[in-house]
C-alpha cells in the first residue's frame, strides 16, 4: 500500500499545495452543511447527530464542502455565504452518510478514465445533467468512509472459491451457471459474470432473483434467523465475515433478503454476491479506490472523497446503467476489502490524534480524541464534532490569535486561511484537509 504523506502528521500540516484561499487574515467560521434527502437514507441518524428534530423523510447525507451541487454555507460578516467564497473550491468533500437501505453497486473511474470519459460525453452532445451522461466532471473519485456505527458494505471482488461456495450453498442452478466463469478464469471471470447478469433478459432475470430469494429464506429459517427485511432493519446485522465458510453463506442469505426487499427484481441482488461483504467496527475505515466495484448497505459513517460526481452503476438502482462502460473501467481481479485501521499519529496529555492511511493526494482525514487538555491538530480546513464539546482556538502564521469558537456534537467549523488549530475539552472531532 502507498502511504499518504499527509497521514504522517496532523491534518493538512505539510508543504503541499492546498486550496486557493482568498487573501485575508485566517478565521474560524461556523459551517452549515447541506442535507441530501436520497431515498436510501435514514430518517433519524443525521438529525440525532445534529440535535435537530427528525422531519419524517430520509436524510441520507450531510455535505460539508464546496461542491456546487450542494455547497455548505458559513456565517461570516453577519450573513450566510457559500464556503467557497472564503476558501475557494476544495479538492475534497466531507460528508456524514446515513444508509438505511443499500446504495447502488458502483465503480468510480481513475483520473485518466474520467478525463477521457468526460470529453467523450461532451463530444456526444450530452448535457452535464443528462441522466444518460456517464461522466459529470473530469476528476476521479476515491473515497474513504469511517464507521460511527457498525457499517455494512460490499467492496472488491471476493475470492472466487468463496463465491462459488456461496452459489453452491444457495442451491440455485441459474446462479451456479452464471457464476461458472469464476472457476474457468479466477483472475478476471467476474467481468464475464457481470456482463451475463446485467444483460440478462427481464424474464430469466426475474426468475433468477425469485429463486435466490426463496433459497435465502429457506437458509435463514434453517438457521433460525427469520426473515430479513429492508428499510429500518436495525443496522448491518451479523458478525464480520472475515473467515469465510458458513459465515459467507449466512451473510449471503441475509443480504439477498435485504436487497430484494428494497430493490425487488433487481439483478444487482445477484451481482452483489460477487463482492466481499464486511461490517466495519466503529472507528474502522474502508477505502474505495478507482475501478473497484462496491456498495454501502447500512450504517452511519463519516465519508471523505475527491470532489467529483463520477459514478458508473451496475445494479440496485433505477438510474442509468451502461454495462459496456462499467466493464471497461472495472478492475475484475479478486482482492480483499480495503479496510483501514486507524493509526495513532500523535498523543498528548489532553488526548490523541489518529488517522487512516490512503494512497491519494486529494484529502487527509484525521480524528482528534479530546480528554480534557489541549490537542494541537495542525492546519485542518473543516472540523466536525461527533461527540462532546470542545473549544477551537487557532493561531495565524505570524502568531496572531484567531477569535475562538465553541464546537459541540453535530457542529462544524471552517478554517478560512492557514492557522494552527488546537482543541480543548472533551469530545471527538473529525478533521479534513487536502492531502499531499
């Protein structure tokens, strides 16, 4: 694994180039995120974090960045203004993500694929907001999610022998036949399987999913687990399947029931069985590099990504699916799920700073665990408190003190300009900055 140099020091503290910040003295500003009401979101998780009443509908994401689709606002000069007015466009987007239902199976392009794909869509005359457009911008979209609750996700093509054992255990002949290329070509057979599934006519696809759902229900009842449902199902469920065997089969049965309840008849339910099915423990991270097929299933987490909206989808969605393009950019090789364990960066009498190593330069994410005394956290750009209450103080490069702010659970702060930040109090704060 390539280590991100930014992860060897507090957030953003190095000589790398960051966002182009408008001139002026540094300031600490209250930041207001933009909520996204996607249908797969939880109605309660993000409102509970923010300390606001639940409105009844889903709140899937809270965006804390300068992405033009949903820019965050700051309180500055007596008014609320877009954060980009103070710091320019950020190379990353920090989010709170609350999944109550599974997101689509998806792949993100690498930098060269994104640029070429964007130009090709332009040449084809597709508007940026055209639902059939594949590339919305010229940037790649690596992602890191850190679990706040147990967080279930699908990530990376699983070892073919384990997947074939799941198919045999489910006892569905059509699935066994579709997955046969994994035995013939373990290194790249997943691409053939995906093409078979994603181009299957509606009739056979529906029959396959019906047979899978019935097989999964029989297995769950045999194991005494009862029926798996979608929606408010109480979290990711089941222990982490890092040993394979019966755990893989039990999780597959549970996953099929959950996906089919939310996406009835969607062939993506079968395609999902190709992937590693993991549950992150709180504090663990999952990195999604370019070209890796993945999907989030359920849970609450902090996500950071390069500022991009490039997604190629492969199921579990009513949105446009371009099978040829998805398979062109996909890495079909087997791999483990890229789980990241937090690494302690620095320890202080008043707490510690920890981070997650990622091999990209777009972002660095760290967390300050504050236990009372001061914790110096370098020069972050965005701060988000998930527990407790801390005072945020900062000092400009010339030694001038910046007006402090109090940061409580669910609150966020933007650092406009370069300033060395210290947190004092008891709480947990995530810190986002450009990587290097």
